[in-house]
C-alpha cells in the first residue's frame, strides 16, 4: 500500500479522492463533524501540492436512488468553511460528466460529486461505473477506511483503472490497528461493549490469543450475567447465546486470557428510570441493567493501570442518559489519566464510543480514535478488507 505522501508530482493532477463523509444529519445540520475533521489533513496536503481534487462520498443508504434529504450539500458547505475554499457540488449524472468539463475556471480547485450511493452501480461494484469514475481523474486516493470493508465501485473496482494511493487518515487507521494487533506492548487489554455477542464473537475469538484481558461490558455482559445463573429482568439480551459464551470462556482458558464481566450493576425500571446499584443476584423481573457498578469500575480501573495497551470498543452502559453514563465516563477518565502519564497506548473505535468521547470533549486525549465502525470491527476479526486489498 503506497501513501499519497510518497507521490512527488501532484501539481495540476486531478485526484479522485474517496472520503467517508457519512456524518449524522438533523435536517441540514451536521450533529457530529468528527469524520469531516479527520480528513482535513489529506485535503490540506493535496491543496498544498496544487492538486485538483474531485471528492466522492456518500451519506446514508439511498439504495441506488436520488434522495434529496441525503444530499452532500450540508457537508459541502461545512467543508468550504473549514478549508476556506470554494467547493463546487456537481449534481449532474456522473455517467454524463467528462474530464475536460471539470476545473475550467482558474479558481476551481475542489469539486464534490453528489452522493455516490445515488447510483445502484456503486454498491454492485460495477466495472463500467468504476471506469467512468476513473476517467475523470489521473490518480485515485482512498481516505475512507471506514468504507473499506465494502466491495463497492468507488472503493474496490476503481483501483483497476488508476494509479492508487492511501490517504493520510487511512494510513493512520491501518497503522494504529496494526500496532494494537501485531506490534503489541503487553499486557494488552480489550474493553468491548455493544448489545449482541454474536456480532462480536469472531472479534473476541481472534483477540483472545493476542490479549491478556478482555473486559465485556454493556448489553453483551447481560448475556454472561444470565449465563452465570442470575436474573437479568427486562435487560437487553440475546437469545440462544449460551454456546457462544461457553466457547469464549473455553478458548480464554486455553489461551490464558482473563475474561472480566460486571460484579455489580446499575439498574432502572426503564431507560429513564431512577438508578439503583445492585449485586448481580438482586435484579428483579421489572428492572433493566443499564450500567456497571462501583465495584466493577474499580476492577476495570485496576486492570487498566496494569496494562500497557488498551483497545476500547463499546460503552459500558446506556450513556445517553447521564444517570447510566458513569461507568463509561470512569473508564474514559482512567484511560486518559494513564495516557497523559504515557503509561499506555490507547485505541478507541466504534460510533457510540466516539460519541461518548465527543460529549466528554476527550477525543484528543487518546492515542488514536477510529472513525470507522464495521471496517474497524472486521479488521479486528482478522478479515481482509476489500478496499485495503485493492490498494496493495
């Protein structure tokens, strides 16, 4: 994989830049700009090299149809302000655009094509569609690690037609994940949350031989608490997870990896209920487990203190309600405390975890924060990502 930083001659070259600008929108307002902020270094690098930039990206899942509410217009406006550059949004059908029609004005340095998922050919990884996109440019750059698990035309097939490079943010993502899975400084700990064991079983199985500790929190932990013979009331759970949990504990024993799950919890009658700290055996049938308790926080804090490397994916509870956010906040604070004294290397990923850190204004207090969701998890599973394979 060759980084765009290694290309010396970018002057006046047309760069087809695949980004992931799939940010949360409320009407035409962007509610979280993290993904936009993360790709600014690549854009500024290309601008400094006097390249002509053609941005391709997507928002939402329009399923191959034009959906006005999923236009890139709000993102285009936000980028213009952040870069202090004019960006021309082109809504014309990509298949009708020819390269010579682009950048005819001297002040045009950046253009943005409308939502690439408006075209059904994109998600079908269509050969001809990829070729049409490639005909617009001289060089292709993938700076969308978070889309690189998708075998789509603008991620995968397009690399057949242009010299291709990785962008600066993609380089950072891959290097951080390599460091956490290959260049390990032990002891290494994974804190993993989320609601379903089945969606993360392969990640856990892949990490157990490499990690010293795996801490399971959030909705996933409810299944283990139940497996251990406790009532979990109305808590989020996954049916028929017993065999998966048994497999996790069996493998961890073989590989000498310690599995940690909550010792005490915080419950409520519903998501807006009054929080109560309880032992695992005390949950009543009309209660929900919504956070980890103080004893569990102390156990996790001690493990973090004893670790040199931390991977965190998934909050410890229903952090959207401040009454049930304490576990997640305390984990974040403990990692930051160790980071600031250079005791650990920390990587955080997953949309909910990133949202939590944004709410705490702690994004920059971790060694690396991944903006990827599915790609982050599939990489941890040990899967080869189509977008990364295509660049090699």
